[in-house]
């Protein structure tokens, strides 16, 4: 039985393969597009077959850059290291008396020690 994720993956794979074949055929053999009747100029076909993916990639890169910039602008700065180390030292001082009290308690025997 094929899971939902595998089905979606298969569909994505097939769509990508079909688009890649369409792209390569149109780039190297633009005459077939003229026969279909979609476009009347070979140069126009080659221009758009390159311009559209470049445009999409450019917009994607700019979107990722904008997302990174937004994240950096809205994320609060981290605490200074001095503050973090002082908090760690305070926690160690607080836990030392508790550890001494735990040592005085009798330890339980493990099942394997019986």
C-alpha cells in the first residue's frame, strides 16, 4: 500500500519531469511551438523559455532574503555572555546544598542487585 506522502512525492516527480522535458524541447527545438500555434516567433520562444525561470528564481531568492532580513529584524538580541555565566554560577550555588542532602538519603537497590 502506498502512503499519502509517497503519492504526493510521485506526483511532484512526474510534474517536474514533464516540465523539464517541455523546457529542454522548447529551448532547443522552438519550431514545434510554432506548429502548435502558441507563438509566432522563434526568438520570442527562446527568450521567454529562459526569462520565465530566471524571473521565478530571482523572485524566490529575493523572497528568501526578505524572510531572513525580517527574521533578523524582529528577533530580540541574545543575552550577553557575562549575564548567562552569572546565572549558571548562581544555579550551581543553589544546587550544591540540595546535592549534599541527597547524599545523606539511603539509596535504593536496583532490581539487579537483589
